């Protein structure tokens, strides 16, 4: 059985990919997304976590893209496969803005999603970038504040 947060991250990945391919107003697209047949069975807690990741990633995407570009040797975020790019985006959001989630969990989930939805090599690619970011970048909000908001 798939864990709730894993399922929530899968939903976030699907949504962010869809948003990038077919841009539309976020709230409008979210309403459509949750009404899709394969999303109707999603529980409220999965939807809540997924939307928090989606909104946070979207809100901070310019900074997130700059951070990814700084750590992706010989790559720019625009040249990356769309799946890998969006996995990196929401994982960097979690690393920098969600102090309530252990970095190892975020990185492991991102690597597993890259292996599942992209190519086998994508797992190594995503892991390398996220590991560097995790060991170098400082969280953008103090952990105590993140726990209050989480």
C-alpha cells in the first residue's frame, strides 16, 4: 500500500507537470485536477499535503529554480526533463521551506519518484542535486515556525 505522503507527492508532481505543460490559473486548475477520475478517491489529508506542496512550490518557483540552477552542474533547469525539473522543484521547496519534514525523507521520496516516473538515471541525478542543496543551503524559515505552520 502506498503511503499517504508518497501519494500526495505523486499528485503534486502530476499537477505541477500539468501546470507547466498547460498553464492556467492555479485555483482553476486545482479544482479541475481534483475532479479527475483518478483523483476523486484522494483523501482530505492527502489533498491537503499535496496542495501545500503545490502552492508553496509555485509561490517560490523563481527562487527554487535559481537554487537548482546553482547546483545542477552543466545543466540549466530549462534543459532538464519536465518530470525531473518538477520533482526537483517540490523537493527543494520541502528542503528550504518545510522544516517539519526530515531532509532524508524528502530526498528519498524525490529519488523514488524520479525512478518511477522518469528514467533510472534520473534517481541519481535528482539525488546528487538535492544532496548538494541539503548540505549547503540554509532553510528559509526557522524549524520552530515551520512546525507551527505545518
